[in-house]
């Protein structure tokens, strides 16, 4: 379908993607105190998913972290403001959200630094089957020292080392997802299961199994990524189908998009093979004044210490 051009540039349809977290404060710590704030029950998330589905959104994406923010002022600012804590395991909600929606897709964040590729392949294949191909994986390498300590590590792995580990993780996961089962293996001929023996000589992962779950509609979930450092862009231009970007400073967003497109071409991929999704905050109402009033109402609940804990 052709879209009309604007000032000579081709216009593309927007991807509408809701950005959420199963925590009382995602990027707006303190907002849990707002009288309209719903308790984060399964029913709440099902209602939200249905609302977005009916409104024609393409997806809802769930951010996730595996530790608490404790650099700025210890634990207290994050705990008091609900800054990304407490946080539930979103993957356990997806079946209910998928069952109650038709077209909405789901982005689930999972970390290559702490997950195990064999277990994660099983989880995403299951989610892909039960959502009928509506699952995406936001691949993160995780940045919180507290997560490293909670997962029994002495310290957080160095930034580029985390990306090297992520590359190897992907090799193993692709073999499990794409190479374990031939299409139709389960219904027709069990002999056509392919034994995958990925990564015998890998440094971080050894996995001699085949994916416990048979092939799913997408096999590999839709892959999303957000890291914009040199290592992050290198990873994204190899694996990602969509990239999340901070969208509050358009010039900076544009810089990353241009750099990504150049890198894609260098790697032999098309400039448009990655979709870019910029994060913006939109406050709407019937009239500007009402929208402004709504924004001011939200602002009075902002917890600056909680926000500082996220920056920390
Ligand atoms: C829009 C957006 C969403 C992100 N969501 C998550 C997330 O859910 N969990 C996480 O651990 N990191 C998340 N990140 C952080 C990135 O994965 C990455 O660590 C960060 O952008 C720094 O990139 P770099 O490591 O390439 O420097 C997000 C980043 C952006 C811009």
C-alpha cells in the first residue's frame, strides 16, 4: 500500500505500541498515589490489553528489570516511590492477555545476562504457540549491579562483555528455535525431529538438547532491542527487527536512527529492515486546556527522589 508523501518524504504508518511495566511506577515513580491508579491485578491488565486491541494498537511492550535501584540513597527512594518495584513476572500474564485479545502483540523483556537459553527458548516457544504468533522478545543485557548480586554473581559483568555474551546466547537460541523441529514434525512424523547440538565450543553456554516445545508460528519471536551504544547498535543491526529509542530529544533520536541505517547497509541488510519505535509521553483530552490540567494533575504525584533513583 502506498502512503502519501509529506514534503517529498514518503510517509509511513506509525507503529502504535504501549509502553508498560508490571510495577507501580515505570518511568513515573510516585504515580501509584494517584486516586485513579488501579491495583495491578490480572483483571486490570486484561482490561488494558482489550482496550488497546480494540483501539487498533499494534502492541503492548513490557519493560522489566531484575534488581532494585539502590545507588541513589540506598533502597529507600525506589521503595517509597514504587520506582520499578515491586515488579511481577510479565511472562506469566501473557496467556491471559493473548486469550482475551485478537491482534494485539506482546513484547516481553528478557535478559541474556541472567536467563538460560534452553529455558528461555522453551518459554518463548510456548508463548508464541499460545498467542498464535503474537509474541516479541525485547533482548536486554541488564545494567543493574543489584541484579548481578541477586543472581549470585560477584559483580555486574562489564558492558561490552555482556553484549559478547548476548551474541553467543543468540546463537544457541536460534539453533533451538529454528533447528530443533521440522515443520509438521509433531503431527506427522516424529522421526523428523532434528537433534540440535548447538555451541559445543562456546564460551558461556553449553546446550546439547533440542527445544522442549515443538515449532511455534514464528519459531523465533519478533526481536526487539534498545541498546544504542556501539556494542548495542552492532547487536541490534545483527538481530533486531525493531528498536526502541528514547524519543524526547528528536535530534538525538534521529542521530541513532541514521547511524543504525548506515550500519544495516554495511551488514547487508536493508535500511528499512529495522523498525524504530520512539518513546514519547502523550497526555490527551477533549481540549488542550483539559489535557494540560490532566498533565498538571499527574505531575503533582511525581516523586523526584524516586526519579533520581532511576537515574542513579
Ligand atoms: C525505550 C527503552 C526501553 C528499555 N527497556 C529496558 C528494559 O525493559 N529492561 C532493561 O534491562 N533495559 C531496558 N532498556 C535499556 C537498554 O536495554 C540498554 O541497556 C540501554 O539503552 C543502554 O544501551 P547500551 O547498553 O547499548 O549503552 C531500555 C532502553 C530504552 C531506550
